[in-house]
């Protein structure tokens, strides 16, 4: 979110539309804050048009920052007003210029309100802030919150305690709200795209110093017809944090292309993702496990890991001996880091 200096703002103040563009929110959001919390501009131009002064702009920016970090909107509005007055030395508790404390997670044993209309339950404040930003389609705030979550917690914790709960809440809202739930489809798409981007950025840049350049890569692929690549983006980022290199083929990889890649690349292991039983092709997985790479006379097979809920009904009765079925992110990471110790780079 851009933060202009006071001397950069128009003397007459900003219109609601101008401030909405500056903050990356909708004008409706600003008007709603005014109706619900009395959080609006103090003056009108010519007695008609509402104008946001530099002090009003500062309060609105603080309101956005607080709601994005998980503070309920009513409390955020009160705190933003107090902080603005405190910065002017008008007697906020603690002395002129000293900000009052920001409310933290509730400790009374009750589940905190999401403030986003999503059924979040008890989650990290970053998750509640992410949900609020996603529901109002504030792409810049979503991006920044995800960046901070991954940088601070690492990709595994950020996924399990911030990203995944927000996505699951959107999915539950979508499925249970009838026609109203249709309004959350775009929220899920926005959130999924930005989560994927944040995790890929972390792997490509932040995790680069931890990856062993000489190690065998892990080949990740979705099976034909499978478009759900986000779980593999999560695994990629976590493996990068563990010092492993990843070769990501993406979604819905044709069978012949997958076999060709396995034969061409000396990989530590092949991970095959299936979200549903419709895409969990056990025959293809066996073909991948049987594919060999290397020079003639010294060809080697690559271990194959089956990941995703789609494999459960396929492999529960008789799991093929040449395949390894992993049931969680931690299980996959533990298995792959164990293979690295067993199979050093050649």
C-alpha cells in the first residue's frame, strides 16, 4: 500500500474514490466504515462533496493496516482514531504521541470472530487478516500478508496455520451458502493464485541459498487431467527450505511426456499428485516406477511417491511394492530428505 507524504496530498483533500484507489479498497468499503463506525472525512467541499484530509487519510491507512493483521473492524476504527489523536498530542492514554496497544488474540476461551464472514474459528491473527483482505479482493494486501507470513514462519508453518485455514474457510463458505456462496468463488481464485505466487517466489529467491546445487532434483508432476498444482507448490517451497532442488512439471502432464522426463532426468524421486480418484492412475504410476535413466548397462530406477487424497481409495487395499504412498506434507518431506541421505549426487 502506498503511503504518500502529507505535502503530496491535494490541499482540498481526497475524494472517496481517490482514497479507495490509494488504499486498494472499494469506495463501498469506505462508506461502510463511515456508516458503521463513524469513520469518515471530517469536512465537505462546498458543503456537498466529501473530502478526506491528510489526517483522515492517515486514519484510513491505519484502519486498513489493523484490519489486515486481524483486528476486528470496530476495534480497528477506534484504535485508528485514538492513534491519530495521540500523534497530535491530544491526550491519548500513555502521553502525547504514544500509541495505545493493539488488541491481541482473545484469551477468554471463545473463538475469535473472523470479521470477514468466513468460518475461521481459532486461528492465527495473520490468517484472519488474510481472510479479510481476500474477501474485499485487496490483492496488494493479500500479497504483502503472504510475503510476511512465509518470511516469518517459513513455508510449512505459513501453509498449515495461515494459508490453508483461510482457503478451507472460503471453500466451506462457498459450499454452504447457496447463491451467496457464489460470491466467494472469485475470493478462492484470488487467494489460491497469490498463495501459489508467494510460495514459488520463496523457492526461487528466498530458499535459493539453502538448496544444494549438486544434489539430485525431486521431480514433481500432476497426473493427466489433474489441475491442482497448489499442493505441489507448497511441497516445492518446503523442500527448498530443506536444501533440495525441485523440477516442477506442473498440472495435467501427458503420460508420455511424464515418462520421457523421468527417463531424461537423474532425479532423487518422482512425486505424483492426484487430488481425486478420477486422476489417480495406478497403471501410469507403475509405468513411471518402471522407467529407467542413465547410460546403457547401468540404468537406474527412480523411487516414486504417490501424494494426494485421490490415491487413498486406489492404494488402501493393496499398495504396490514399487510405490510409496505418503499421506501428509510432513511424511513427504521426511521421506524425500531420507532419500537424499541414501542417494547422494552422482
